[in-house]
């Protein structure tokens, strides 16, 4: 597929999103529509659309690529997905009822009522930093793919590619916000899911395999090991580590994250929100099975047709996350290439548009108080929201340019890991709020605790082999992070005037 064809498809794709945005927001572009979608979203649209938000472009290309990684990951990721599913159920049964009882616009309003103003601002700041870095990193990795296979052909600078991408996202989200995204994410998830199934179909056809033969090929390949029970101490792949990491990463990075929770809170009732979450969980698990299967078949295809893993242009090292686009763009026919492009684009922009809306919502509600009764009818309140939206778009642009300037994938990976550390303090804050009902905290000291916790967690992780007899942490490290925060809050706690129940 030529760069011109790819570019033409992207233009058509965004044209469709602009049309949806126009018709959805033309009659109502106020803050209630932007923040809450007027509390009348259909649960089944939210459930389906959340798939596109949860499965970013990084997942779309990295999960299949890691199946054949030299360190032997195979289907290891599915253990983590099972932990995710348990985490989603906890969110549906514990956190969603809490948010609905309190009728929250920003979920961090709970921290304000439970622990105080400084704790509240700390929680909101943690989200703003984490989501900005995480979303910028996801967009950055996918823009690299588009740059390599499209925009380098036209000698378009990387910075301009990023700027145009963010400008397009801003253009179709700044008026309708969440109300628009509920619809556009449904469409983008349709493209994403269709892309996965159609890619499987075309790869199987290229390998002359029917569905049963493809299943047997994957099962009998060197890429299909799911459960790892060997070497609990030093292996990151161990089942217990992956399950625990999946549970608590999900609770922290979904249940305590304004982005995905904002969609749930747009449903009319708690019953519909829970129905949405349970449906989403089933689809999420199923679609990840197919992503992993795509990965195994990609490596089978590469071995049969002599396709080598592409190398990073900066380091010269093989990059497994480029195998999927390499085969799709350069070795399959036009139609599967188009389908892959639609899936990648949908996964990328469904994540980024949702993140920009959530960042704008959090700042407008948590720091500007736009949901307060006294501010609802102030002049220029919608204009101010637009300015915040522009500011976060530009901030994300700067962060992506910074990532690109580093030109070292290991350093960038560490930055992304550090960003995930910041959700640990959120986990600790909410656990203290929920499970230490008879206590409150010395509010002004909370920011210090939330700064120290990730730093101590990092030190523990770096020296875990020495401290814990060779033990190596993986995603379960977030439990340590949350526990340190909880203990720190306990140390600065005091007896509450009256036991609080939320």
C-alpha cells in the first residue's frame, strides 16, 4: 500500500469523525454535555466504546509483537488480562456504587469529602501527570509507525505529524467532549474489532489455514504457552505476579482514573453502569485472546515467508512492535493493509481523544470548579473550557516531542514506567479512605506522602534482588506503592470527629 493511499484513508477517516462531531454537538456543546454527556449515554454504547479506549495503539501493535519476543513471553500477557478481568469486577461492585451515590463529575471529589482539600488536589494532580505522560507515550509510539510508513515519504517533519494528529483530535472533541466521544469511540472500536478479526482471516488465508487448522497451528507453535509457574522469585512471568499485577493495575489505572470512569458515570443509573462494565469485561478478555493469536500467526507467517523483524532506525536493534505493520503494509494485499490501518488509527485516536477530554474535565472541575453551582452560569465558562482543552493538547505535543528527542527506547520505557508508579499513591489514598473510616489525615502532609511513596517504591524495585533474596518485581509493584502510601497516611492520621461512611 502506497503512502498516498494510507494518507487518503486517514483523511477520509477523520472526515467521518468530524461529521459525527458536528451532528452530535450542534445543538448542545455546553459543559454538561462535555463533562457528563447529559447523563443519558446508552450502556451498550459505553461498553463497546470503552474497548477502543482500553486497547490503545500500543496494545494493537505491541501485544502481537511480544508473543515472539526473544525473552520468551509467548501468551504470558493473558495471565495479566485475567487479573484485569477480576479488577474490572471489583470496580463494578465497589467503586462505581460509591461514585454514583456521591453523584460525582470528577471521581476525585470523593477524596475531597473524605480526606480534605490538599488530598483532593494531590489526587487530581497525580491523574493529570500520569494520564498526560501515558497518553502522550501511546500516541508517540503509533505516530512513529505512521511517520516511518507514510510521512517520511513526503519529507514531513515528525513534529508536524504530531501537531496535525493532535489538532485533528482537538477539532472533533472540543465542542461535544464526552457526548461526542461516546459515539466516535463506538465507531472506532468497531474498526478496531473488525481489524483484528479480518487480519486473522487474511493471515490464515495466506497460510492456507482454516479456522480449526489455525487454532492447531497456534497451539502447537513455540508461542502459545499461557501459564508460567516456574521460578516465582526471579521471573517476571510468574502466574501469581501477573494476576496480582493485573488486578491492582486495573483498579488503580481504570477505577481510579477519570478517563475511563467518566464514561461509566455518563450512564443514567448505577445498574446500567455495572451492566456496561460486566459486558466490557467479557469483550475485553475475548479480544485480547484474538490479539495474542494474531501475534502467533504473524511469527508463523514471518518464518514461512522469510520476513525479518524490522530494526529501530535509531538504535539498529530489532523492534517486535514493528512486525505487525511491516507485514500488513509490505507483505499482504491492499484490503488487509487498509483494515490494519483502520484498526491502528482507531485504537490510537480512541485512546487519545478520550484522554484529552478527561484531562480537560479534571482540570476544569478539580481546579477551576466549573461544576460548582455558583460557576455554572458564569460568562465565558465554555470559552475557558476550550482554552484548557487547547492547553492540554499543546502540553501533550511538547511531551511527545520530548520523547522523540531522547531517541532511546529504554529511557522512554522507564519514563512510562515512572508514570505508572504515580497511580500507586491513588490506590493508597482510596484504600485509606474506604478502609480507615474512623480516621482522617493531616491534610497538608498528604502531598509529601504521595511524593515519597513512588520514590521509595523505585528504590525497592531497583534493589529487590538484594533485599528480597533475588525477588524481581513486575506489575505487582503497584501493590507495594499503594501499601507504602497507605502506611504513610496512617502515620499522619488522626481520629475523625465522627466515623464517615461513603
